[in-house]
C-alpha cells in the first residue's frame, strides 16, 4: 500500500499471501470513511460505518509458496478507513487453521492538495539567502513542511515544519554544504488532505567546493 491513498484516484493495494492452494478467492473490503465537504450529495450512505463494508475487488488465484495480489481502489470517501482482506472466504480449501485467513489494516484516505514549486526551478545555482517559492491553493487552511535533499532525494532534511502557506520562505543556503545534487520538497497538509511536490536538481555554491567535487564525480573510475 502506498504511503498516501488519494480520494477519487486509482490507488494500488497489494496483499502478500503465504501458503498453497488451487482456484480460491481473495476478497478486499473497505469500511469507514466519510465524504469530503465539497460533496453536496445528501445520500445517507455517504458515510460508511466501521460495522458496514463494501467490496473493493475479488480475485481467484492458485499458488504454492508466496505470492502477492494487487487490487485497484478508487476511494469514494476520505478519512480513516479499514481495509480487510479475506483469503478463501468461501471455504473452498481445507485448512487445519482457518483463523489466519483474515487481516485488517487501518489506512487514511486524503484529498490531493495541488502543489507547485516555483523556485527553485532546477538547473540554477544558489548562494546566500534565497527564496523558496510555491503554490498550494486549497479551500481549507493548509500548513507547509519544507525539506531539502543534497543527494537527489536519497535523504531528506527538514528546513521548516508547520510553516504558513504564504508561498515564500527565505532559506539561508550557507547552512548547508556546497553541492550540485540539491532538491527541494514541499509537503502540504490540511484536514483529510495532503499534497507534495519536488523540485528539479539545482546547485548550491557558497564556497566553490562543489566544482572540484563535480569534476571528480564526472571522471571517477577504476582501471586494472
């Protein structure tokens, strides 16, 4: 399951199964959640109680050992939900232990907040204090987390958390090392909503040391 599941979008849910059997059913159910406040539908079924459930999908499988089954889920509700997988719910297989065929996992479904990073745009060189600029317009109040990566997104370090969504943050680049693999990530949070964006790569050069490292990187190698 991806780290964020989004309302009204196709999300992939993968179930890992161990055991053996031929031609039996795997079913994925959902319960819980509520409609986003933009939905004007007054249908009493808009909110799904935890005691109720809907079928996301069913698949017939045969396997021996370990396998994974993928479902595509397009949530119609946001908030806290329960995903329940039922393995062989029709009791087509004989099993000595029937108690380990069901599993429930709590997940949260979000509306997607559209996020756009305006600066850095990628390819430029920054030094001193520069303005990180973004746009994250949404109908609900939004808070912003800002991160940087010095190594193409392999590691993210926080710059600011829970900052105002005013579209600009002054960042003193002298607090980090020179480098040419920097990227910025903006995360936007609101009630039952999330969005993020990552910038293209850019360079930070306050001391000029990134030039020697870039040359080394381009020519690195071994000969025997």
